[in-house]
C-alpha cells in the first residue's frame, strides 16, 4: 500500500484484526494520528515501514514485544519525544534481538538520547536519527552496537565531544554527524577503522588538527565549517580510495597544499576554500584527472596557475577567487569543455580573458544556471543533495529546479522584467507545500549550498 496518497488513521485494533501480519508497508501516504500500540499483537511482524506520512505522538513502547522485528522505518513523520519518558521505546526495543535497521530520521524527537540505546540489538547494522531535535551528548554506550556499519545523527543539537569509543566499532563504514554543536577534537581512534568509507562531520565546532590517520579506505571526507587548525596532513593524500569528495572548507587550516595531492587520481571534488592556506599550487594537482569541482577561494595562495590544470578535462567548477595569484589568465581554460563555473576574481591576473565557446555570450552565473536546467541540475547544486533524495519519487528534485528557476526570474538584467515579490512569495510557498508532501512537513532544502 505504498505511494497511494491514502489519507486516514490506522485502526486502533489493527494488531488484533491482523494477528498473523509479517510485514506492514504504508510508506509515502498521508496517514496521520498515533501509531497503534496494538501492532504488538501481530507478534510475527518482521518489517514495519511507515515512512513519509504524518504519524504523530509517541513511538509506542509495545513495539518492543515484536521479537521477530528486523526492520523499523518510521522516518519522515511528526513523531515526538520531549523527555526521558518519551524515549522509553528505546528501552523496550532492547528486546528486539533481531533488529537490523532502525530509522527515526526527520521527526520531532527532542531531548537527550538515553544510554539504553547501547542495549539495542547486537545485530543492528543501520541507525539513523538524523534531522530531529536531539540534544545532549552522544552516549558512550553506543560502543556496544558491534554490528553497526552506518550511524547517521546529522541535523540535531548534539553537543560535547565525539566519543572515542565510536572509533572502536569494528564494522562501522559510515559516520554522519553534520550540522550539530559537537566540540573537541576528532578522535584518533578513527584511524583504527580500516572499513570506514564515509566520515562526515561538517558544520560543528571541532577544534585541533586533522589526524594524520583517518583510515585507509575512506571514499568521502567532509570536515567543512569547523574550527580546525594546522596543516593538511600529507597522509590524507595517501588515501587513494578518496573518490567522492574531500571537503575541508571554512576552517583555519594553514600551510601549503602537499605535493602528494596528485595521488588522489579518482577524487571528484576537492574543496579547501576560506582557510588560511598559502604557497603556490602544486603542479601535481593536475594529476587529479577525475576532478569535477575544485574550490580554493578565500586563501593566500600566490604565483601563477599551473599549466597542469589543463589536464583536468572533466572539471566543471573552478574557483580560485580571493587569493594572490598573478600572471596571465591561462588560455588552456578555453579547452576545458565541461567547465561551467569559473571564478578568478580578486586576484592580480593580467592579459586577455579567455574567449573560447565557454566564455562567449556574457558568461555569468545566471547563464550557467539557465543552461544547466533541468537536465544538468547536478552541475549547479552539491551532488550530495541529489544522492540524499535519490530514493524519493523525484518531487524534491523538481522543487529544487523550481527554486532555481524562480531565482533566474528574479535576476533578469532589466528590473522591469524581474518577478514581483508577491509573485515570488506565492511561488515559493507553492514549492514548499509540494516538498512537504514528500518529507512529511520537514523542509530539506536547508542542506543546499
């Protein structure tokens, strides 16, 4: 019964009416009201998927009696927790010894996570509590979740340090703690986890230096928008598996880009903008031939642009603005046929600007967006946003396109051709309402950057 836009409440006695039920999948509808406690009477239930509805109230403790439950997906609803009593369902779920997947993301769960979260099933593989209102510290007891391979807690109000014990989880492959208030240093224990493929700590209050050892198999590393200091360790560039992105922007990093950067031949995005980095760009940067996005603005780099950057044949975004580069603007930029966005402003370049096809017809950010929509939206926004929405029905993608089109109409060169603010407001409200139907009333565009 998924994706049918059914608007109703679930019968209070559903568990008594369907006692032999083994799976209930009602995702992408408009169900509302509480989750019936009587579901516990369907003692053979293995899968409960109520994703993307408008269920509200507490999560019933009675779900803890479902001893065969392996998958509990309650994300994208209006479920609430305000105090310790509202989190008692976590205590109860410790009885679900077969539970492998627990997703409570995009709800209204607040207060602190109880220490009993460490008593969840030892076969639990995925735990997602992202995009809630959870505060307090990350419980040390989570070290007991020995089968966990994905822990997602982004978009909350978590504070305090990252427990060193998280680095001791033997199967952890993905850790996402973006957009919290986490303090302290990055635990050295992360270097012990050879299976870690994704580490995302963006937009916190982390201090100290970047550990030289963050694992041997990382594919994605995001430490943007923290308070990190020191240089970029050479060892980071020996992680040849880094492919999906290396994001270090908006910190206080210093020193040059190490020559070893050229070892990252599969890297698609390298962002170090808005730091205190200095020195000349290494010629080995041109060996990163898979790069599609290179953002180095807002630093103190100097010298000329290395000719080896002409080897970046797939580059789409190149930002070297707000540095101290000088010399002629390289003509090889004309040969980069996929280059959609180039920013060399606030430097000391001289000579003729490139005149190739990419630079004709008053090339601008507005024209770049116009040309990209809708098929090449991935060239305009962060590709990670599209990855997050890839399991949706396409509505979120359409909403993003609509927002960008509205921006285009507001930026017409002639003021007479620009949209009136009342029309813009009406359009933005319509986009918001359409998006709410997808994410259960939680706007997801806040992650666009």
